[in-house]
C-alpha cells in the first residue's frame, strides 16, 4: 500500500509539472509578440517593416507596413480571433509576392502587445477602424484580405476596392459553432487560468453570432469582386459560411475556391495554394 501511494504521488507530481510546463508554453506561444520579435521575424527574410503606433477613437494599436513602390497594389491583411500582425508574415516575406505588392496589417483592438483594452465585439467598429487605417491608400490599388473573423470585417466595407479576398470567413450566424472550451471562460473557477489573449478571443467569439445577424442579410451590398478560399474540413468556421456567401452573389462577382481536406489553419498549412491565388489576383 505504501509503495502504491508513493507511485501515485510521483505520478501526481510529474503530471502537475507537465501541466504547468505545457500551460506556460501555450501562454507564451499564443501571446502577442513585442516589436523586437516582429522585427526579428521579418529581418530573417531581409525585410525591414515600418512598425508604427496609431490611434483610433482613443485606442492605440500597432500597424506594420511595407510600402516600397506606389505603382504596386497594396494587400491589407485583417487577422481573425485570435490573431496578430505575424499571422501573415509568410506571405509578406515571400520573395515573389513582395515583388508584386506592398503590404499592410495591424493588430486589432484587444490583441496588441501588452494590451490594456478589451475587444470591441463589433463588426461595425472593426470596419470603421479598417477604413480609417487605409484611408490614404488608392482604393483602386487596394486588395483587402480577411481571415476568419477578419472576413466579415472586410466584407462589411461597402467601398470599392481592387479586390476582396476572404480566407475561411466567419460570416453566417446559423452555422457559427460555440466550442465547449468557451465554458472555461464562462466558469469563474477556470476563467483565472485562461491567458489574457484567449479571454479576449472568448468574448469576441461569444458575441459574434448575434453581431453577424446585423450584417449577414446585406453582404450582397458589397460592390467588389470577391474571392473566398475555404477548406472543406474546417470545423471552427464551417465551409457552409462560404457556401452561404456564394448564394448571396452572382457568379460574375463571387468565386469560391475550395481547398480539399483543409481545416481552419489553411493560411499556414496550405501556404502554396493560397500564395498562388494571391499571385493570380496581382497579375
């Protein structure tokens, strides 16, 4: 019996150490990165981005720009939940893409490094902030790219741009899943364990379904040529989101690109396919 209790104690200690180690790794891996880390990521590809702190409605946020040639189009990336300026670093640092485009991206409110503000839980706020950020760009040379929650943000802007490209857009409330893991945020006992960035993501996720209902019947008012790239194995933002968009637009305005077998992480796992689509719309 004493040996049994000793073994259980050792297993318990090992399990606790592993849990703490994994939690710390998860916390670090998903937390927003400093300006120095962002610069380091881009400098590895020989690129020096312009990192600036901007203000919108008394909220300060980080913007990353690479505007090297005014004759080229500018791709503006809008990240999802969670997300950051580094989500699209592979595209921004790609040698072929960088020959054909300028780039701009930013941390949405609630996702900045050492952020003190909460997510705004409003597509309308996010759209207005996006339009303010890009107000000095030539709209005829601007390509808006929205990933996940960033999809409805760019789609809600009814101004005319060169193109709108969506990656796994979360645009349809009726198929919006509410993962069980959100309970960890709802329960007071477990909320303290959740990293700050995931608390922000949980709040945004829980209000997203209701917020979508204000927009989803009017997506067709968007005047742009729209491309939606979506994996048919995506369970976080189901493929039916893009199918719903397809039903809202004429074939001449909307194109659905299906990536067979891809999940929600397609911007990382299917880089080459997405890169080829971006190049197609830059030519």
